[in-house]
């Protein structure tokens, strides 16, 4: 019988999300027996051409070449699944989207002219249709396994879209926004991480991106009313590793332009 | 009359972290040019860090590398603490070493089993080996998992840990969380010893280079987070003097900057082989015994880095166990500090070699400037130099065989190209 052909592609990223596949230490050998890993450069020298049944795509689009390459990946792949915050929201490197990217290049390289790069770091879905987006910086390997098993079973993956708050309640973690007044992004951030940060006495910093229908403006207004400076709220949303995800981006732009939160623009 | 130029190009150098290319040009049967071409898209971390709150730095720099995020976090917090004039308590210092042991075990076990061993046994991947070497592959995955478990407990998660803070940790672990790891780590220590003996029996190409080893060295311990930057020829400097002795230069064929020693103008080697050779006497007992049995004091064979990695896995297990069994005092989670203008540099030992960070911070606690020199950009020049000396021995082979030999040599470095700035493509050009 035909084993489904899996490919893993990397764009601008840290490799951490594809590493999550190799970090399924208990399931990896069994998984490798169920799928044909046809293209996964980080793990194998075997390089098979497309078409592929499922492609996992890590990383954001930041170069002219990659704009072309992702189109080819799309043509070669039946299902295209993005993994991680870079691929679904542009990643931390999307901070350049609010800056002068030429100045950024000059700050790092003596000869920026050697290097071709785009002004903006953008999500895969801005360039090609995406079949499923798995969130997180990094993704949760259990969720990745669920996505792959769902794909093998021919069903939609079951990954929650509610906020981190529910995960805190389930873990029995005392709410640090309420109890400590911390500017926690948990109420507007999608679950999936396991609500790790609050269980380590720190505020959620949004690395799983916006939850379903988050009311970011309202949360920001609440924090501003309790004394959190607006610049810190803007910096927090933009530095969430998902800053260019639509809901976070719009909220930080409204805050930065003087509107949005507590007082509307005056 | 010279022959027509000949280019050999291998489109995909696999089993490395990140993406790049290798171009080889051959004229009249001689290697004329070797270019490790890193085309990983630049993510411009040093620029995007400017203006960020210094507390965010360890979270942001972790994202430079999903394979060695702890190394980035450790170099960041040590450099920032020097800028702020903070010294962490001995207990917190010990927990940081324990965290780093987790990353060494995880990263080294990954590289040895899934990326490197397939070269010696003739497979495309660690997974392809699983049918013929089920016990060895499962053992390797179990070691990798132990590293991840330690990172989970101390860091909150294995990739991009959330618990590392400037001044210490957000929350110190509970004694029960640490004690629960002991039985697995006892099994793992023995397994790691067996792994090291197993890999030391592989067939290694006969190839030695007069390396200038560069690694941290510390008077009291096998250096991980602290110590002087030392070299084979006796240089010993504080990380603050790094820029006086090492220089990064940009080359047209790479998005990674390449480093050289300023005094010699020459390349140098960082990583496990450099560390074991410079700091062998400080390995813990089982690791020291293995080093003395399996790795000659003069060994400068890059392919044997797999043995050095094994030795360091053993060391990391021994050290982790001694900390875990000593039920570390888990008191204050982090040291207080006040903002001040300052400049701080630090280097720590990432699994693949020395990682230097320097930050300037302002009086409001924001980053004014950042400078990061990852291990792979330091090794990049040495890799090219090695290839120039190694490939003549196989120059009469087919293009595929040459490319294969080149890839194997590159892979022995455990290069992390994501760190150094994308996919390694080997192109051999013959003239």
C-alpha cells in the first residue's frame, strides 16, 4: 500500500519546530514506519522529489527567492501545514516590519549589498493557500503528533482555539494577572503550550498567538488602567513572537497611534 | 593547458541544522576554491534587539536557535548581568549548569544518533537505521529524551525554555521535581558510556589538522558558563577582550559572518573536540577515563568529534547526577538588580562551541547595542580550510563521492547554520 509521503521545509526560522518532530522520542520510530519521510533535510540525506501528500512548512518568507520557493512547495504538496509562529505569523523577525529594514541590515552587516532580503517578514498564508496552521513558538510536539495522526486518519486535527486561561484553570494555577497584577497575555493567547509561564510565576508572553476572537483592546485598556505603560503593551504585543498576527498587529498599531485602549484617540 | 573548469554541486547537504551550500571548484585535479555558502535568510537579531527591555533578551535570543536555545539564553544573561553588576548565588549558578547539562545531553544525543552515526554505518538517516540497529537508535532517543526532561523541569519546556531570567530563574524547581529524574539519569550515564565506546570503534578517515583550539577554561570545573577564553597557544582572555583578539568578517558567499584570530589572521576550532583537548583534566571521573582510553591527547581529527561528543554526554550525566543527588538548595529564584548604563560581554559553551554575546544597556533597562558571535560562524573558516586539505585525497573520485566526503566532514562539526544566520548545498566546480 502507498505510504503517505511527508516533506518538511524550512524558511526563515530557528529549526526548533521541525526539531519537535525529532523530539517525539517515544513515537518517532513508529511514525517513521507509517509515513514515507521523502524530504526532511535536517534528519535525512534521502531527498525525493514531489509530489508530497503532506508538507510541514517552518519559517517565514523574507527573501525574493523564498517567495518563489514556497509557490513550488505549494504546487508539490497536497496538504500544506504550517508549523510555528514564523510560518503562521512572520515570527520574531517580523519586528523589522515596523522598522527601516535597510537600517536593520546595515546594523548587522558591513556589506548589506551581498544579501538579498525583503522589507517584511511574512506568514506563509500571505503567499499561498495553507490547509492548516499549527501555532506556537515553538509548536507543542503533542499537537504536532495530533495533526499528523489526524491527517493519516483523514480528519481535522483537534487543537483548541480557546485562550491560555482555560489551561491555567485546568492546571490549578492561580491567576497571576488577578493575584499579582502581571500584564499576562494569557487571556488573548491561544492555548496549546500547557500554560507553562504562569506555572513558573511569569506572565504569558503570547508565543502561541491570538486565540479565537480575542478582545485585545479591552485587555490592553484594563492593563493600562492598572498602570502598565502603553509603550510596554505595544512592545509586549509586538515582541510576542506573533506580533504580526492580525489581531495582535492591529491592537498594537491602534495603541501606538494613540487609539485603541483606555482613552480613544484625543 | 588547463582543463575546462569543473563544478561539482550537491544541492542538499543534509543532517545539519539550518540551510546552506558548499561550492567546490577543481582545476587540473586540484582544489581551487572551497566556499561554504550559507544562504540562510538573515533574521537580523542584533538589530531587532535594540530598544527592547533587557528582560526580554533571553526570550528573544533563544529564537536564534531551536537546537541550542539554552546556550543563547545563558550567554545573554551572563553578559547582561555583567553589564548590570549582578552576581548570582552559588545555588542559582549550579542550577544553570544543570540546565546546560540538559541541553548538552539533548543536542549531543541528537547529533550523535540521528545526524552523525548514519555516516559511519552507511544510512541516509538515523530513522533508516532503526530496522537494523533498533536498540542503538532507541537508546539514543532515550538519552535525547532525558536531556529534554531536564530542560522541561528547569526551563518549562525543551525548545525555547521560558524560565531563564536575568538574575536567575522565574521559579526555582521543587526538590521533588529534580529527585524524580535520578533513576533515569543513572540508567542514562551507563548508556552514555556504552554509546561512547560504540562510536569510538567506528572507522575514521585518517586526517589531522594542526588546530588552534579555542574554548572557555575555568580553574575549578569543566567550563560551561564561565571562565577565560583560552587557545591552544596559551592565550587566556576575559570575554570582554574578545573583540581585541577575534574578528568577524563578511564574505560575499555567505549570510554568516566568519571569524578569525586577529594575532594570527588564521581560522580556529571551537566545539567538543576543542573543549575536551583543552579541559580534559576537569572532566568528571567516568568521562575522564573514557577520554584517556578513547581519544589521544594529540587527537586533531575532526571526524572523531563524535567521540568527544560522547565523552561530553557522559560528563553531563555525571555532573547532572551529582547536582540532582545533592538536592540543590532551591531558595531565592533570582537576584535583584537596578538599571544602570553599562556594557557586558560573556561567552558560554554551546554544544557546538563558544558563543559570545555583548550588550550595551541604557539607564532605563533597554538594549542599546548587541553583538553576537555564534559557534558556527567561528568554525566556518576552519571548515573551509579542512576541506581544502581533506578533499585532495579523494579528488579522483566521482563528483558524487567527493560531495559525499565533503558533506561528512562538514557534518562532523555539527554546524548550526540557523545560528550562523539556511540549507547547505554542496557544489563542486571543476576546471
